[in-house]
C-alpha cells in the first residue's frame, strides 16, 4: 500500500543541473507530480561545493543528489527513486511483474554501475589520459551491451510500453554520451528510445537546460 505524505513538507533536492544522477531524480519527481525545493550544489565552482564540510555532513560521499524527504535524508539516485515509487501515488516506476521488474533493474544497473561512474566528473578529473577518449571508451562499451539488451526488452519504452526507472536512467546517460561526442547513430534502439522520451513533459521540464542553476548560455 502506498502511503499519503501530502501533509508533509516538500522534499529538498540538493543537485547540480548537469549531473545525470540529479536529473534522474528530477524526472522521477516530475513523473510523480512531486513539488520540491531545489538547492544547487555546483560541482565545479570554488573547487566543488560538494566537498565542503557542511555538505559532507549531509552526504558523506560528497556527491549529488541528496534528498531530504519525510524527515529522512537519502543519497544515491536509485535509492531515492525507489523510495519515492514506494511511498507516492502516480505512475509505477518499477513494474509489478517480477520478470519485467528484474529487466528494469538490470538496465538501471548497467547504466548506474557499469557506465556512468566511469565517466563522471570525479573520475575524469583524476585520470591522466585523454579525458574525452576515456569517457567515449566506457560509454561505447556500455552502449554496445545496452543496445543488445534493449532490442529484446523495448516496446515504446525501455521495457515494454510503460515508463520505468530504466527510462529515467537512459535519457541522462545519452545526454552524457552526446556531451562526450559519442556517435549515437551506432545505437539505433537507444537513439529512438531517447527521442521518444524527450518528447514527454516530465523529461522536458527536468532537462539540465531548464534548471535554475544552469548557465544562461545553456538555458532554453
């Protein structure tokens, strides 16, 4: 049973406009119709606002996003999304069918564990090799696997014809791939799914270019 928290304070999302993990949470909030307060955490300014002692108390991993909701503080985007899905009404973000749910989680893990961490800002800043080439290598490697899986699981969306957490993970990762100049045309299933999802209002309104902390030259 899903519990009503309508009487509680709005969630607070600490995030960065271009963070794919923050974007995942914004999409989930939009799909669920959840209003929230936004606290920007600039990952570049002042050497990175996420490394301050004040933010470390909120999130010991010094990453974004962090969400305060229902008198608890959560980090890690997939944990946040699953909590929201379990406690808020609206479209289900994980399928009821266990086989479909396992497929969704598999796709999410490929992106959230096998691709995104290897090309995120912290890792790219630490390497000595060509940063773009590094990111392209791991995104391409992950997308080869993801394309093969999505050919089998996709309907209109990543798993069948209902929006799921897999779609929430896919779109920000494609955005990252395009930033690192990966040729998305190599992955027609990924490309088509991404185009379809970006037509949906929840994905449009949560886009990095629409965030209050986005620089003026990026805003739409």
